[in-house]
């Protein structure tokens, strides 16, 4: 499996406050970004997988909503997260 508990804990520790910080916006966006990159690679090989394409689209939308929330609440945290993840904005 591409995403086990150890990888999740590593992502949460790097972008959240601790390894168990699963609720912060930064850790959720980082996890979505990891999953989006994995699904993008999958769809490059399996372009007819429409269910995964739909899941990817929904995941991108969820990440965008979280980023919009963070941008409205705290612009400095938003800018730091965008820079750390290498997202365009």
C-alpha cells in the first residue's frame, strides 16, 4: 500500500505540530497533496480509470477549500504552506 501509518505520521510530523496532529489545516493539505501526486501518477499509466479521475478531482477541490480557509484566516501560514509544498499560487 502506498500510504501506511508510518508515512502518514511522517507527513503530520513534518507539516503539523506533532505526529498525532491530524486536524490542522497544514497537515490535512499536506496529506491531500501527497495523495494527489500519487493519483496523478496512477492516472498517467491508467488513463481510462474514470473512478480514480473523479476521486482526484474531488480531492483537489477539498484541498482548494482548505487552502482558501487558511488564506482567509492566516495569510502568513498560507504562504509558508504553499512554499513548503511547492504549490502554485
